[in-house]
């Protein structure tokens, strides 16, 4: 079944201790959509300016991504630039130019409103609500977020938590949201805020799922070299949602393997700048790493 | 088969944000010996002063630990006091009084020299060498360490790495030793220094084994509350070694399940101050958590 993904579509200029890459295709929706496209048909909802390079439209299309929901507006595409520290775990935003993204109001084409799987990738919670309002009974809704929204849009976010099937955030965000330093206890507290599936991302340490089936400790695929982790979290949740949409039966039962697949796509994301590595991945590369993860976790 | 464990035997005064506990039984050898005792007969080699409380000798005995190698010297027992920060991942040493430990020279009773499994728990590398020198062809040798020895006894430590079957250290120590921030790459570099099994501890994020069988990502048992993590690493390596000594066949094949058992004992250690929780654990409690870890890691 198909996946509708709403989020940011951006141009990212990324500095790491080793290199610098200007105006890469980025944004939460871009990473998530490419990641999901390995497993299911994807419809992207977002906005770009008329400076958006045609080669990136081509790239989306190469991945079979439906662009009927991609608005092209007069003005500049959202531009983010950031810098990673030596250990690649911390990043610093150098500049954020919102451009056409500032006035983005996602409006869904009718063909999109009955999409069964909805991924509200990282974007302002008000916009996530706005998309959810337009949907006709989606089968499964996942929302991702970032620390910014905890700081400036907490009420919207808390309302959103009551409307989604799964909520994804990283460990430091979980600690901030719950005022609790213990990740397991934080997951329990987030359940009380609404979502019956809580997924906490821990970067190189993998991720954690908490739901009625119990806890699941999802490993990260071990990488000897990380080139650029930008978008890894978006790739994880996109791959997760794409894989979930490709399975049958109750989502709760399928979430573990979906997370494994998301984790593998995220590992490829980290091996290149922006989407450069992810877009060269074949389905068999993913299957090979899934098999490797099975072997790495066996005892 | 039996396990010989050499390391520190100490009295620990531990402050956490929530409580304070003076003169608990501590030290790397104490934690490791109690942890190993759940799976195999243990011989402890260490030194205490004549102030060492009789109740702690009783506690060792309750766990069936052979104390023929425990020297009791005129003077004070090694006393460590430390304080944990709010998130329990960082600790600060408040005071270290070496006492009789300062002049400790481990001398093995003849009955101990042919013990098949040797655990060189955290202690000065020179003392680890000294014990190894007295042994008659041990079947499997594991060495643990701490950052202090990387700073003040690196040459001894590097020589030791060529003499052991497995080397255990935590992730920040692995990064320091290899000058490499990537844990997977650090493991590869440590292999080149000698040991064919490298085990990197990552606290709440579990641990990593690298050997000829490939990589193994060992999960940590998820705890909703950590009371005191002091000795968790020693408990992990002790439980690991004890379990390994209880198995047959090539150690390489058995290390994964041994690590799982070490991880479970370490989880109990974190649930009480010092050894207070660990010493109340029954073998069936361990088995239950091992089963839970199997379910938590399944996908």
C-alpha cells in the first residue's frame, strides 16, 4: 500500500570536519520519501521555490515518488546550513533561510486524502495537524519531530500525540519532553501522552520501540565510517514507514522488522553527503545488510 | 571449570543524586567474583586490610568464593569514594585511599596456578602481568582495564594486550586508546594490538564483541531505574567469564551468550548500591532476564 509523506524539502549545505557540500537535496520529507520508496509507492507533500534544481525533481521521479503534492512557489527554497563536530554526533546550525517554506500550508490533492499510511515527517506540529485534518481515516499514522518544536510549539505537539499511532523522537528529545533521563521510563511516560507505539532513536546506538508487544531493542547497522549523518533519522522513519506499508497484518506485529529496514536505510544515508549514497542503493543492498543485522544480533 | 579472578577489593562510599552509602563492599574483583559465582566456582586474588569487615568475608563465602588467595595485611583496606551526576552516566572520584592496596603484590597459591579461566579484572597492568607470569597455561584469559592505566601505564597495558585472549574496555577508553571516535573502527585497531577478541562496553547501550565470528551487538537489559552503576562493568565481565567457564567447546562460539549473561548480572548490579542487589539474585532471576533479552532482541 502507499505512503503519504509530508515534511520539509530543502537545500542543505553541510560542513563536516572533512568536507563541505553546498545545496544538497535535503529536508525531512526528501530523506523519508527516498527511504520509503525502496519498499512502497510514495506521495510527497512539500514546497520548494522556483530555484529548486530540476535535477532534484528528476531524482524524486527516479525513485517513483508521486510529486502531485509538491508545491512550487515563487521564491527561494528552504536552505539549511550546518556543521558537524569531530565525532559526528553533534551538529550546529550555521544558517536557516526559510524562503517559501515560511508560508507553507500543505494542501492535499483529493487523490492523496485516502492514502492508508501517513508519515508526518519532521515539520511544525501545526502543519502536521493540518495534514491530518485533511485525511480520510488513514490506517496508520506516524509523527516524527525535533527539539525545536518541543521548545516553541509544545502545546501543538502534545495535542498531536493524541492523534497518531506511533510517535518517533530521539533520546535527548524524549528526555526533554518527559523531564526524565532514563530512556525506558521516558517511553512509558510518552505512552501516557497518547501514542500506543513509541519509538526512540539513539543514533549509533540503535532505537527502541515500546508498545503492547513489549520493548524492542533495534540495533543500528555498525559503520566503520560516518561521512554525514544529516537525514539519518528521517531515513530511518521513512524506511520504517515504507516497509510497514509493504506488509500485511497488524502494524504492531510488523513494526520490529520495519524498524530494522529503516535502520539499514539510515546506515546508507550516513555513508554519503545528503542523499548521495542513499539514492545509489539497490533493494538487494538493503536485504544484505538486514541479513547481516540478523547475524550481528544473534545469540 | 573454575575461574581465577584478580583485581581490587575495596570499600566504596558512593554518593548519587538520591542517596549516600558509606563503606560498601566494592572493587573490581569483588563485583566480578560475585557475578561469576552464579555460573562457576571462583577463586579470588586480592588484598584487604585488617579493618575489612567480617560480614564481607562471610558474603564472599556465601557465594562459594575461594578466599585462599585473599591476603589480609596490617593496615587499611583500599577505600574509594565517588559521586554520580544526575544522569548516572558520569562519575567523579571524591577520594582514593590506597591503604594496603598500595603495596599489593598478588602471589598465587599453587592450587590456583592451573585454573583454566583467568580474569584479570581492573587493576594496574603490571599486576595483571605479574599474575599471568605465575599461571600454568590458562585456557582463556580476559583482561579488563580503566582509563587511569591508559594515562599512566600505557606501555604495560600494550604489552598485556599481546598476552590475553580477550580484552575488555569501555567505549571512551577504546576511543582514547586508538585515537579514533568510531567504535567499530576502534575495535579493528585494538585487534591489531594483539587480542583476537575485543569487547567494548557501552553502558546502557550494551556492548560490542569483535572476533573471527564477526561482530556481535550485545544489548543491555533495559532498566527503568538505575540506583548505582558502580561495578556494573566489573559485574559484566565477571558474569561473562563465569558463564564462559560453564560452557564447553571453543570459547569464541560461546562468548555471545556469555556476554548476554554478563549483561544481565550487570543490570542487577545497577539496581542497588554496591553489591546489595547482586548478592540477593538467584540463578532463576538471571535466567528470566536472559529470556526477556531474547524477546527484546527478536525481529
